[in-house]
């Protein structure tokens, strides 16, 4: 038996009609459980509604993300196989395996799959184009590509919300190429084994090889700290730390990615509004 859900409409504070047969489209800014600035400069597409019909909750457009180092165009080749070094397990891993080929078909790659208990059950699909960019249009394209797979495979046996989003500025680092692309920026990492007497690290991403990366001391650690080499196979979590330098570079790279795709630049008034929200929020 398929159960119908009556999810909370986050933008208007009203419950969706559980009797509706077709999903409605609304525009809202979705807030990630990350940081205020990351919310402003991220994209999200949230679907809710009756089981397996997944209506949309769309955010207002804001700039996406990217980083320092080499451009993603030089690093990533389209592939449906899981080339990540930090992966999911269990149900999330099954979902990744089912959806990765559909994402590759629309020139995108999955960054992370995460299931949470938010709104009963939320399936978050974090993804990006092969050039490292992502926007609300990309979220819609990917959602349309993966929804039939979720419907046919029926991997999730209960009502759930589907959320398709960009990685954000303070993004997870899940591929070896991410550490090359974001070299020179501050990151937090966690390992499954003790290395140099600890499992949690904060530092600047340094040079990397095919099997490991060098984490340089963070600026506030002083002159006594030493670089540490972390094998990729030991990493269990890694993500960028939000800084002014990272935000500035992300906006520059987003502008470049749009130009390379021949898209119209985001109106300056929209970016100014985002900055105003950052200051007032």
C-alpha cells in the first residue's frame, strides 16, 4: 500500500493538500544545515508531496560555488562509475549506484547522497555539472533525470522528500580531484584511523598525489605546526571551511562557468541582495 504524505510547505508555513493528484511548483530559498553564507550562495530543489510524485520547492537563484587551484574542466571526465574516495554505505550507496548513470546522461556527477529524518524522511542528492557549476536549472534537469529511476527501482519503500542541491561553497570534498581543485583553501577532515595522534584535522589543502594529500598548518596554528600527510583511503569526511577568500573566488568561478556555457550573467542586483541578506542575517 502506498501512503500519501502531507508535508509542510516550508516557504509559506502551510500544509500541502494531501488529496492533490498533481504536484505544484513554488519558489522558495531553501536553508541548508550548514552556514548562513552557504545558504545564500547555494542552490536547492526540494520535492515534497504524495509518495513518488515529489512536488518541487524551488529557491530564488543565487550564485553557486567553486574554488581555487585548477579549473574543474581540467580535472573531471564524465563517468558513471563511483570515482569518489569518500563514499556512502548501505541504502545510500545503493541509491548512488542507481542514480549515477542517470546523472552522467545529463552531464552531471553526484557529490553525495544523504538520508535524514528531516520532514519524516529526506533524500538529499548533492550534485554538480562536470565543469563544477550548478544552478536551479541544473537541479531541475537532474531531478527530472533521476526521478524515473527512483520510481521504477523503488529503492525507498516509504514516503520521502527528494532534495536536489548544489554542494554549496563550504562543500564536501569527495573526490581526489576536489583536493587539487581546492588547493590553497582551508578545510576540515576526519580519518577513520589515528594519524599523527588524532583523527580530526583543520588545515590548508596542500599538494596531493594519487593516493594522499598534504595538509598544511592553518594560519592560526602558529609556526610550530607541521604539515601532515593523509592517505585518501583513510578519509571518512572532508569539507571546505567558509572564508572571505573562498566566497570571493567562488563568485568569480561561477561567473566564468556561466560565461563558458554562454549563459547570461546573474543580475548585479540579485548578488547585491544576497550580500545584503548575508550582512543582515
